[in-house]
C-alpha cells in the first residue's frame, strides 16, 4: 500500500462550526489555526455557514461575534431529520470508553 489518503469524518465547514460553538468570539485567524485552514479559507467557511443560516454574525465593537442556530437541520439527506444542536451536544459529550 503506497501512501495513506488523508480524510476526516467532519468536513471543514463542520469543524469551523464546532470551533465557533466552543467560542463564539474567536478571531478568524484562531479558527483557521485550530481547523488547519488559511485565514481566507476560514472566512469562506464562515460566510457559507452564515449564508445558509447556520451562523448569525453580529458586529461587537471592531470584532465579529457568531451565534450558532441549534435548530438548523443538517444538510445531508440521510441525516436531515437531525439538528445542529444534536451534533454539538454529541461532540461535546465525553468519549465513551471502549
């Protein structure tokens, strides 16, 4: 087997959403660093999430504050009956011992 392919179960959009849920006042540069994106790519992910209603951007002084809409449905058809809040609760819970 030559070289492992790199992939994750959570998309970059999902990872950005999780970081915002953890700290709604994080600067974009910090979000980008935590998720492993460029600042520009993180801005694009935040804009997409705002455009689709998953995040609400509010200006507080010279900074942005983001609020997650926990009632927004997940996008993939196989899980569209679940809401963002459920995902956030599940990923915030301690890992089950195996």
